[in-house]
């Protein structure tokens, strides 16, 4: 059985953005491109309607590029379970109150049974200080927490 990976918006943004002169950003762009081109085929990959909404914002031409990249990637719906789980993540302090979309990405992945949530968001999602709190909330609600990781960490 192939593992299921939820791809959060930051991954698509790094994949589609113009090459950066910032060394860290440039490295993440290169890692993302390699993961997308080589590693992606090892998994069943998914986005969500939230990802589609987020990557469709901003410059119309850039948004079109981002959307084209995920044209063949199935989009998960935002279920009632995901909405409730996202509210719990915030209410119980696992994700900050001003980060509703981050909580919703996590909740969609968990409620949909994803094995991994792939992200470059180290602030509220793939954060060593918050991962345990996120997992605790998710597991108390009867779900399995997906592994929260970056493209660099998955399938390297």
C-alpha cells in the first residue's frame, strides 16, 4: 500500500516561485523541485480545496502557474470533521488563534487519513515545539496524526 501525502500550499509556492537569491529559499526551492520530480511518484499525493484557494491568490499569472502544477492532484474536501478538529487545535492551544488556515490544513490531513503532511511551514505546522501538542489533540479526537514534515525530510 502506498503512503498518502497531503501537500500544503507552501510546497506548491516554493515549487512555482522564481529562483531566489536567498540561499535558504533557493535550497528549499531545489529540494522541492527534486521531491516533486522524483519522489512524488512514490506516494499517493493530495491537496485540498483550501490549498486550491490559497494558491489561486496573488498575481494572476503566478496563480495560474501554481494551479497548473496541481491540476492532476486530487483535492480533498473540507469536511465537518476537519472543521471541528481545526477549531479544537486552536481552542486547545496547539495552533495559535491567528492561524486558522494552518490548523485547517492539519485537520484536513488528519480527518482524511493522510500518512504525511508535507509543508515548509515551520512556524505553526512542522514545528518541534508544537508537534506534540498537535498530535495530542488529534489523537484525543480519535484520529491518527499524520507525520508533519518538509520535502527534505520525506523520501530523501
